[in-house]
C-alpha cells in the first residue's frame, strides 16, 4: 500500500511540475530533476546508516579502554558446529569452536589489553583467500617439496588446506631467489588446531624452492596450539595453558611474528611467547609447512591456515606523526560486514593509546574506511 501511495504522489508531482513548466514556458528536464532528488534522498539515507555504524564503532573503541580484571589462559568456551565433508569440492569436516574473542568486546579487553604487536604498514604479501576456487591450488602461492595443498571452505570461511603430511607452500614473489624480507617485517596468519591431534605448523625463514638453506642455518619456527619456538634458540608457552582443562573442539589461533634487524618476537593470540634478542641469521624468504603426522588430511583432523599477511615494519608512531603529520594504519581490522573490531587490532590501538597518554598535548581526529 505504501508503495502505491508513493507512486501516486510521484505521478502527481510530475503532472504538476510539467503543467507549471508549460504555463511559465520554462524548459525543465523533469526526468533529470526526479533522478537528482532520488539520488539526494538515497545519499541522505546512506549517510544516516554510516553515522549509525560509526556510533557503534566509537562505542566499541570506548569499551576497549575500560579497565577489566585480567584473565589467564585460553577461552575454551564456544559452540560446536558440525562441518560437512566433500573433498572434491574443497569442503572439509571438523568441529569448529565459535571464536568469541573477535565478537565480544569485553573479552577483547580482558585478554588483549597488554598486546604490543604492531603490524607493518607496507604490505609485501597478503592472501585472505578471496576469489579463490575450491579444490584448486592457492593462486598466490607456490608449492615446495611436494605434498598436497588446496583451497577449501571450512564452515563459512575460506581456508588453505594442507591435505598431506609435510606439505609446504611459499608466497609468490616476482623475484623469488632474492632477499624478499626487509630488515623490519611482520608475518601474521590464523592457524587451526584440532583437540584430538597434536597439530604443528612450521615457518622457515627461507624459500625452500628458490633459495639456499646454507645461508639460513637455523631450524624452523615450530607453532603448536600452546607453544612456539626454535630449537636451541628460544621458545615459550601460552600463559595458563595448563589450567584451561580439556578442549573438546577445534579452534583458531592468531599467530604473529615481528622481526627487527636481528630480534624476533612470536605471539599466539594475545600473548608473546617467544622473545629472541638476536636470531643470528638474516631472513630472506618464507616457507609455511604442516607437520609430518600421518593423520594429516584424515577426515575430521585438519590443518588449515588463513588470512596471511607479510608487511614491512613501520617507524615509531611518534616519529611518524612528527614526520607526516598523521598516522596511517591498516592494523585496525573488523569482522566482515560488521563494526566488530578484531582482537589482533589491539596492538596498534594500545600503541596509539600509549602515545596519547605520553603526549597529552597531541590531539588526533579519527578517519577511516573498510574494504567492504
């Protein structure tokens, strides 16, 4: 009924405007005027929606800095969701723990308020699996040393699926044999862990296919659900992991690496678990592998990674602000089509918070946009 009335009103307006135009003998392009007014009204409605979205974002950011009681250990709560299996189409099975850390702002504050990882700003390589076809090899990667790797859908998420033990992939660079990692760089990705299986991922700081191991005489970084480290160099455990009890469903960990000239730091979710002041080698490339367990690829026992990002490290925020007059960051990230801040964004948010606390004379205005 509402649309019928609206159509009648518009028709009447067109008739009146046309009649008035004829009476005054003034040429009026009625069609263009109606289109223009329609666009204006649509823009006003869009602005109202955007304003409402920013109100929610501001409310969420405000909640981030409220002081909360610190919790330890991993949040093992969540809802299990059965996944379907179809290897031909790249759809795989398993139990998925609902990751509430990204959607619950109070948990974000509790667990991530000491997070100090700040991602690099100049992106060297990035793959969020967008536009990939299930069952095909990931188009932004190359394979090293055999194995089997495919794009897949896991629940509602696009993932890279390691289907065989010791499968390794390397990011595709235009000149893969050269040193593709700067003196300051960061690496991030999400990795999946099963409750029934001792899952591992390996990160080597050289390209297994195009570079020589002799220049990088160091063992790979080994990543477990609650532990990360390099043999005989440095390692650490996720705090409170002994107290978290039995985990009955699989879950994601956000893994982050920060390298600064010679120092290496490794983070699992909100905790820094490795801090090596002198790695002793110069990383030149990157290879990511899954463990050699013979259960890799077995139905319901999966090895997945997603949201891989390699970036060149940035200068300190204060120096950047003094030099450029602004701070530009891509480190504040949101859930897809939502105003919910991802918890790994807390690194840069905490850094900006510390900057404003140390320099109260600074006033900043916030501008931003998302990709969707």
